[in-house]
C-alpha cells in the first residue's frame, strides 16, 4: 500500500480508501466485516462514509453504514490506526439527486450547514460510529445552486434558496475542531469557485484550511482536470476520488444492456441514468479494448489511471463483496506506462467526459 498526506495535516492515508455506501444495503454486516478486515490487513487505513448511507438512501436504513463501521472498529479495537471520513447532508435548491432526504433533520430546505444542523449531524454520526471524534468531516454537497450529480451547466439566474454563508460554515466547523469532535474538514461535490472561497476565508481568518475535496473522477468523467486540478495541487487540497469505476460501468459488465445480479442499476433502475449514455458506451468499449491490448483487466486499468494522477490523495474504492475488493486492490501495484497514458488521453481527447 502507498500513502499520501491528507492536505496539510500530519495524517498519512492510504492511496486506496474504502467506500462504504454499500454497507447495510448491497453488502450485509457480515460481508462488510470481511471487507473491512481484508482492507485493513492490506494497509487500507482510510474509511469513507456518510450520515445518509447506505445508498440508495432510505429512511429505514439511514445511518446503517456508520453503525456497521462503528461496531467493526469497536470489536477490533483499532480506532487510532484508521482515519474515518464521514459527511453531513444538505439541501439543494433544485432538489437534485438525494437532496430531499425528508427523514434526515426534516429534509429539504431544512438541511443546512448552520450550527444547529452541524451539531446534530456530528453528534449522531459519532454515536453511530462509536467514537469521540471524526478525522475528516465533509460537506457532502453545497447548499447553494451549483451543478452536481451529472449536471455541468451553472444557472446563475436560478431562484435559489437562502444558503449558509461560507464564512459562517467555517466558523461552526472551527468550533467543532476546538471541541475535538472533528479534527479536519473537507468539501465534496464542490466547484472551483467554492473550494477557493473556502481556502481564502481560512487564510484570511487564520483557520484550518480544507484538507481535501471529494469529487467524482474516472476515465469517462475527468471534469476535475479542467479547473479543480490546479487548485488542488497549488493549495495542497488533494482529491479524494469517488466513483473511479463510474459505478462499475468501466468494468464493461453493463455493456450491451447487461444488468448483473445485485448491481445498483438492477436494484434501482432509473436512479443512475447519468451513467448510461451512448457516447459513454462507445468510450468504455475503447478503454476495454485498450486494456485487452496490454493484457490488463478493464477495472484494473481504470483504477490504475486514477491512482496515477498527481493531484490524488486517495481513490475511494466502493465494493459490495470481498471478491471485488481482492481483485481491485491489485491496481495498487500497477504502474501505467507513458505509452498507455498517451493512448488513454487520445481516447479522452476524442470525446471529453462522455459520461458525467
């Protein structure tokens, strides 16, 4: 396993992070324990979760991923050996994606990053995780109107709801750091303007800067390259890449209309439509052909590419079974040649970000 510094902190986290949004839904508690045991044994020390997990979010299962992680940590007595990242949900003016969540703190426009919500959310997460502190507390997505979850166009004229000013959010996060309930904070699904606003305010007020930004990044969605990457590297706010396999699409298992058993696209049809585009299908076929040319499995090629990015802190690998984890971890030892990278970029330049 390889490790990177988490932002400007003194934490060394594994270049592979374990995503846990399947825990309690696609992966049972027993399977989740096996997954975490194996990951930890292989050197994975960063575990990423959220108050809304598992996915697809339901009132009946909300918070179960944190509960399972908490029980595992408690039974293994390894709290000081791992880095836990969790997230607080918020509202969004357009109600995109998961942002209604009526069962979490009354949902909808009530989900703010104000003092009341931050305190209630972190206290509940700490209780479920059976811990006194969280190493990385992340804002799951912005309250304000920005394009997220497959949307790219910013609509400045949209009649957005009132959102908590970033200066105020940072003040509340700093209070949580002072109490010891969180040690660092990060942002997620954030825009270039947003991340620079957070960074500039912390500099002006001499506060801890954001340690990371967790955004989507994979072969068929490299939006992060465009503007985020320079900020990430110059400001030492590394990427925690989620969906490195584009929710499994880059394995090729969904090509030609296939719907594998227990896959999220079979379980929740229509919920992840942004991953299914004609251009995306064409690009995936090209990447699979490239993998075959170099005798590499498509999933390993996809993971290895994300791991090769200079702005990456950790790639969050979400799995529903132990077998998936065992295979995907081989990517840590794969170094892509400059020749393969060039061919990857040739495919990318032909049709940039065909599947957001």
